[in-house]
C-alpha cells in the first residue's frame, strides 16, 4: 500500500477480514515501533485469529498487541465520528504505519440514514480520509464488498471507487492472497489478468419480458416458398 494514498480493497467479507489481519501483521512487522489503527465497523477484528497468526509466523501470541489499536463502532454516527474526528487525534498522537477502515460501507448503508444523510457522510469521510493520508503520509485502506454494495447502493459504491487512488480486488490463492488492480487489470506481482471494471462487481439485472402484439398475415408465397409470416404491429 502506498503512503499518502487512499486504497480501496474489495472482496467477500470473510476475505477482507482475513486480509485485514494480514495487512496489520505485515505493517507492525515492517515498521517496528509504529502503530496500526483499525477502525472496525462490524467487530471483524478477532484477537484470537491475530494471536494464531503470530504463532504461525514464529512470534509470541501477544506480539504487536500494544501497537494494534482497534476502535469498534455500532452506529452510523459513531462510524462518522471515528473516521472524521477520532482518527485525526490518534494520528497526531501516534506514529502510524497503516490505517484500516473495515468494512467501510456497512454502517453507512443502514436504514437509520436517509439518502441525503448517507451521501453527506460518505462524501465528507472519503475526502477527509484522503486528506489524512496526504497530511500524515500514511496508507489508508477502506475494505468493502463491492458486489453487495453495488447491488444495494450503486451511487455510493461509485463515489468510493472514484475517490480511491488505487482499487484492488482480492482472491484466495494457494500460497495466500492474489490481488488485481481493478482499473488496470494487472495482478499485483506481475501475473496477467483481463481488464476489470466496476460493472463486473454488480450481478446482472434481468430485464422484464415484454409481449409484442402481432398481426397475422395471410399465407402467401415468397422467394423462400409458401410460408406463414407474422408481422410486428
């Protein structure tokens, strides 16, 4: 993840949760002494999974725990407050290597919000997160399930897609994770992939069947012989 940039990572919720643990673990190990700030929108951070990941990597179960700061939220108002106020305060107080907001879209998609409120929250928080990344020179990652978000609220999904400096889809691979850049279509690491677009995240919408009235035409001869023809009205 590039410093000073807002990065969107999309995948099924189970995948983005697991990848969040991996990203946090990597950031804590790569930049010793710096913190990771995890804004948790659905209680997705599991300390037992993180401890197990530590053990798999040959570290003590509680390694990095004091530098991984998790803020959990349950309402849209709490989520907005954490993203636009508390995060500033933490970044000013802590030397930070990564900010993760996951899942970004869930609490902004609840029925508690009117459409205009949802749009205001998302517009402001995206602009604010981009500004934080720039000012503090820290990568800010928002994790979303773009397929589900597009089906529920495509306008808001598009706002996040456009706001991000980089956009990645993720897939499980035999040796861990495979990421492909949505805008360019190249897999991170050099593997080739076809081009991906935002439209591919959304399931196809079946078109309604339309009945067309027809007017029978008397049987007659044509160059193909005697045929019965129907003509659209």
